[in-house]
C-alpha cells in the first residue's frame, strides 16, 4: 500500500474515524489478470474482504454495471472464509512483494490460544506508527478476548502466514507494549 495512504488509514483508526472505501475493484482492473497492476486477477469477494480488513475501514461501496455484478458483491455477506481469503492470491502476485508485511488477512488462524493475530498485529502497528498507545487502540486491545501474553510461542501461526511475517516476535512485542 502507498505509505501515505497507509498513514491516513492508521490516523483514522487511531482517532475513531470510519472510512468508506470506493473503487475496491480498481474500476474493474483488479478483477482482470491483464489489467491488474499486480499481474493477477482477484475475485470480488477478495477485493471487498481486503478493503474491509484495512485499519479504520467501516464499509465498501461496491460499484456495479449490472444486476449480476451487484448480486455478486452482495453475496459477500454470505460467502465462506475460504472464498474471502485473499492471502494466497496476494502472496503469489508476480509484480508486488508483501514479504514481512502483515496484510491482516487472518490466514494464520486458528491459534490454539485463540489469539486473534491479525487484530493484535494491527493494533501493534498502529501503536508503533504513533509512538505511544492511542486511547482507541488501548480500548480495542482491552476488548480482545485473548491477549498476546497468552501466546505459547508454538509457531503454528508463522507456518501458515503466506507473507513471512515474524508473528511470534510481533506477539511478544505486543505483550510488552500493551502489558497483557
Ligand atoms: S500474520 Fe500473516 S497470516 Fe496472519 S494476518 Fe498477518 S499476513 Fe495474514
Ligand atoms: S505462536 Fe502464539 S499466536 Fe501463534 S499460534 Fe502459537 S500461541 Fe498462537
């Protein structure tokens, strides 16, 4: 993601401002292998899910040129996790490398300690970008059912992460930063 855009998303999340995403399909380009800047086609479900898992994003306004396209977007609501999963598609994009960057895809789940790795990582990254823990982030972390301190460092999540994220280290850091 463009660093300035990333920063905007993070500032919004820290301040409790919701973002509405437009052009989640890149004007249709992301659905076409020929037109996609990533060199690979995504599905509407993957595009919508990626947008909804960015920091601060509250909703997606999905454009449609026909009833079929509109119905395909609405069907996201009942789609299964596998259909929405964009991790493998992103990891194999020939023109973009996401290595080491958490995409908040949730592909590393399930954790035996039931830690929501994507959520913890997102809150950690928001805190690192700010240099201190924003109040909204502290509240969201407090609301998590299972905290980073419960991590058993089993490494199961790292094996499932398609982006080579150092999850165990991140979770340890989150435990130190949030004190839980
Ligand atoms: S750690 Fe990896 S698998 Fe887990 S949410 Fe982040 S990018 Fe996805
Ligand atoms: S290393 Fe920690 S966060 Fe990852 S699956 Fe094991 S217990 Fe869960």
